[in-house]
C-alpha cells in the first residue's frame, strides 16, 4: 500500500516536473544579452545599402549606428549579385562581413522553389567537407558568386587590423549566405575565430550540414515572431536548421531555443507549424527596434 502510494506520488511528481524542466532549458535572454546583438543587427541591415555608400561608410542611419567601422571592400549589384561589404569594427574587435538579403516574397520563392535540390558543397570552395553535407543549390550558387572576393577582403581586413575574430551577418537570403560563409571562410583562414549571426534565416542544408555547422561554427539565428522564412524549405524535404536559434515571441521575449529545430511553441517550429500560420510582415523585424533595410 505504502509502496503503491509512493510510486503514485512519484509519477505525479514526474508528470509535473517534466514541463517545468523543459521550460527551464528554453531560456529568455537578459536585456544585456539582447542589447549585445544591436550592433550586429545594424550591420546586417547595412548590407542592404549600396556598395558605393558602404565603401566609405556614408550610408546614413545604418552606418551611423556603428560609427567607428572601417570598410575594406564592398560589392554586388543588388540584382544578380547580392550586396556585401567587409571591414573592421574596433568596438567589436572583429572583422565584419555583411550580406544583403531579399524581401519576403523573393526569399520565400527561392526557398520553396520546386526545382531546387540539395547538392554537395563545391570541393574547390569547401575542401575536405564530406559529400554527404548538402545544401540548397540556389543558396550555394549565390554564395559562389562572391566567395573568393569576400575571402580575399577578409584576409586583407585581418592583416590590416591584426584581427582575431570574424563575424558574418545577414538577414533573409543574406543570413543563408552568412551561414555558408561561416562554413567556407574557416576552411581557408586559420588562427581566427568565426561566428555567424543571422536574422530570419531560412533552412540552408540537410541533417549532415546542420550537424557540421554545430560541430564547427558558432551560430546564432534570430527569428522574429511568426516569420515564415525560418520554416522553409520544409523539414519534410530533408532540410534542417543547425542549433543556435533565438526566437522573439509575440511578447518580445528573446527565447534561446536549444537544439536543432526545437518544436516547443516558444520556438519557431512550434510557433509557426506551417507557412499559412506564418506572417510575411514579421520577416523584416523589428529586431529589438531595428527594421531591416537601407
Ligand atoms: C527543445 O528544448 C527543450 C527544452 O525545453 C529540450 O529539452 C529539447 O531537447 C529541445 N528539443 C530539441 C529538438 O532539441
Ligand atoms: C562616398 O562615395 C561616394 C561615391 O563612391 C561619393 O559620392 C560620396 O561623396 C562619398 N561620401 C563621403 C562622405 O565620402
């Protein structure tokens, strides 16, 4: 009788403890942690500005938000090649690489393109990475257009400023490119640490890619509310997010979501179960008050 009671009590406790435990590991960021992303959010937004204005840091509010930045190179045409820039941020003690994104309908079109497929990484750009690591061919093609120019600019920035850190940022398609650069650049440059911070990042590759990223790169991908871009391409097509999600909830809490594609309703996959429940207007932000665009 006593044993029965005890085990009944234990199972009640177990049932009650489980959701509490789960609740604890999805952790809200402190306001200081959220504020620490602000310069990088501006850097991601700045990538929407014309290269002629990022090369001398004259792009207005976006540039003025990081006033000490020293540009090294900028390029792209905003059409067939996304804008990008590279430089050094003394206040962040980091080289910054910024990649332009697209609007919601264009990124949705690319990510859900019925003709898209998963493909191995180009062994010239990504030497030594297993062919089982596959990414969306559209993202790989976009990345290849600027890969070598950016590699050369990052090398220059590192040597000019004695940098030990490289932070790659982008929003939307720019986040996908920033993730691919986060895999690509460390294969060619040693002795510095790399970090990618993406906003509204779509899924970029397969399970092996997500696992590769988890093992090799420091990644944070920040998703705003009901933004649908982070849930495309779908997991049913074989795409997976790497770890490092931060999900901004409807009540503006920044939740750090452990694991890959966490299905909790506090995280994007649980909060946005399909694109019909997603919102196109949440894609651009605001991310702690900052809306993406130049
Ligand atoms: C999602 O987060 C919970 C914590 O609430 C954790 O226990 C679980 O393992 C995570 N899920 C995945 C798929 O990583
Ligand atoms: C920045 O460069 C552009 C053209 O490349 C030029 O028109 C503009 O005057 C420059 N601005 C500053 C502040 O130097």
